[in-house]
């Protein structure tokens, strides 16, 4: 810890003071061959369009940057399970990142996650003892210490550990931070105990408040009604309930009542909404362990189980605490897909990001099984029978890459449509091509438009466009070359030259941000004087990828 010049405590490490260029805002390309099911679209709380559940393959720093424009302030709950920096190398992760590099890796990602969180959003970070304390200080800097909720302690194993050097560590830490912990944003968190007690058994909440499961006693209830419930294994559970037989059966059908099985037999639970905010205990001992999660993985993936997955019941507990159906959940270290699988079964919207090949071999495969109605994990307890769908996205390659001389040029993998979409994103416009006016490719407001082209902009072309512009409209033209007389010809038309206009905005031609960020070579303006648009000419073709409108 150190004290900076404005008397603010902060954590310092090698490389923290480096100021790399900003992360490139990449396009997301819809990849239908890995998408599955019937995708439900809609509108996000921030007013932006919701394209449906999203599984993204690529570096999560680039992916989070790609999501920023449309999803800032839209995510209700973020759960991440980043590499623990234990010094061990797992099959699906390189977890041996040197300490300062790990801190740099996490700081930039947590900042982007903070931006994506809704005003009433909550972040959960699952860690062990190696980096937990350091990560907390980073979160204190970004969220503010006042928005620290506390730690959840997850008992990840029961028994064993006899070969431990000092003592057997049976738990993980889950850091919990609110975007804004104030009473105005989270009034339920400040309800008094007496109010909570009076309201805790309220079943119906017209405002969509959270709920918890209240166990139905087997006997001893005042004014109890004898109820018989047929269990999945054919046995009959006989209990005394304050609910009628018809109400219990209706609840089992609509998901407000569930059955769970333990070594003591079957138990019935009512879904009770938490309008008074049910208090969660900080030590989680009943949400599964590494062993149970491993068993779930073995059933799902047979001969290719995932290393150290998280149990579905753990994620279910977190989502029950902070979300309701329809809320958006994000996991940018998706692993084998547990968070997205649980969110889908609980009727939440979700975004999952994974860099490794197991985005295909595990995440896409698992979520396909979820859509088809697989019955592992929490499926039975939430009456999951399948449905919905998701879209699979790949990150587009960098807009600019280096030629054989080390100069940055427009990536030849970009056709005209991709270039137009990318430039709109870089310049803060929403890509939405007009069906009739070719130069209206995107807009930043009702009257401000952008046009990107690799053609030479001539004075005659500019005159034609200006005639079509409305009196209160303005246009930004991004092109590879234009005639000198076009510069400043019209006050409501601005012309910028690509790629020169992009060089100082962000870092290009990098797909891996798992280590320190390095600055790109400084390019002098004169190196672009002889830029030939023909060498970077882009044609529209039938192979244009489906772009997620940004």
C-alpha cells in the first residue's frame, strides 16, 4: 500500500503507472454455426436493443470493450471466477501469471465491469487466499470502499486436505461490491428487522422482488393440512402444510414450489419473495462443493470434464439474491459455462465471455444441452424443461494491422460493411445503414450521420451529398483519400482520413491481453502521405458477416 499525492491510499505494483493506449472497440460477429435455439430479443433497461443471450469467444478485455457502447449501465449482476494466480497450470487455463501482471490484468477488467453494471448492479468475484486481499484493494479504488458489501465464504470441500502443509483450506472468498450501496438505490437492504419479519412470508410481489425458499415442516404446523406429493422416484411424500393440496400441485407446475432430495429424503419448499430482504448468511455450506461441481461436469462432458468448475447451486444462490427473471447477468471468465447455464434456467438474460477453445467444446455444448432441457445441476429444483436460445459471437479481427514494413494499414479481412460498422463504433455512432440514402450509414443523434468509404471523395461527390443534407443535419465522412478542395468546404460536413484518424485513439493489431499492455510504435503523420486507397480498397460481397449493431 502507498499514499499518493492527494492523500489517497492505493495499491501499487510494477506496471501500474504505465499508460497504454485504450482498448480497441471491436465488432462482434454473429456466428450461426455455434448459435442454437430460439433467441428472444427485446430492449435493455438503458434503452438499447437486446440481441438475445450472447456467448462470446475471445479475449475478455476486448470483449468487454466491445460491449461498452450498448451495455453500459445495463447489467444487474456480474459473477466472475478469474484465474487464482496459484502458480499451477491447468489444462484449460494458464494460471501461473506473475503477481504484478495479474493485478494489471484484473484492474482493467474490473474497471470495464464497473462501467457495465447498472446503478443497482452487484459484482461478485470468486477468489482464493492468494489474491483475495489485493483484489479487494483494487475494487476499493474503483467502486469506493463505501460500496463494499462484504465477503461470502464458500465451503468448497468437505473433508480431505490431510496432505496440506500447514492447514487444510476448505473455502473460497467471494468479494461482493455494489455499484451504489445507498438506501435510495437499494431500499430493501435497509428494511428493519421487524419489517422484514412481518413481510418475509408474503408470496406474491407485483414489483418482482426477490424470493427465498421456505422449507415446509413435516409436522407440528398449526392449522396444518395433510398433503401428499408424488416424488420423481415414485415415492410419496406425506407432510402437514399450511397450503392446500391443489395449491401445492399448482406450485409444482409453475415453479413456486419445488422438491429437493437429501440423505434424509425428500423435502418440499415454497418460493417466498423477499420484499423485506431476506438476510443471506455469509458462510455458504449448502450450495455444493468442488466435488459436486466435478460430478456435474463429468455428466455433462463425459470424457472431457472441466477443471475446478463451480456448482450450479452456488450461482443459483447468487442470482436469487440479486436478480429477478429478465435481469441481465454477465460472466467474463465463463469457464465451462456454469453462470450462463444457471442464468438461462432461471430465466435471466445472460452474456458469457470465454477466450479458450472450450468456448466451443464446453460452453456452446453445455448451453445447447440447457436449451434442449438437460436435467443436471439445478434443473429439477427450478422445474427447467428447456427452451430459449443463444447467439454465438466471435470478436472481429483488429481494424488495423501491421504490414511487412511495420506500418498500420486497414485490415484486408474487412469488407466495406465491416469497415463502415467499425468506423461508426470508433467515432461514437450507432451503425444503422439507411435503406435509401447510401451515405447515411450510422447516426449519433437524429440529425448527425456518418459515412465511411474507400472511394476518393471528390468535390462533385461532396456537392451532391451536401444538396441531400437537411438544413439541420450534419455528416462525418471517413475516407482513405479526398481532393484538397473538399477540406472545410461545408460547415456541416467534416472529413477525416483513415487510417490516420485512428492512430492515436487506441491500440491495434493485438488479440491477447493476458499480460502487460505495450504501446504500439509511434507513427509519424508523413508516413501516410503516400497512402494508396486502391491498396486498401474494400468490396461489399455476399460473405459479409452478420454484425451485432453497435
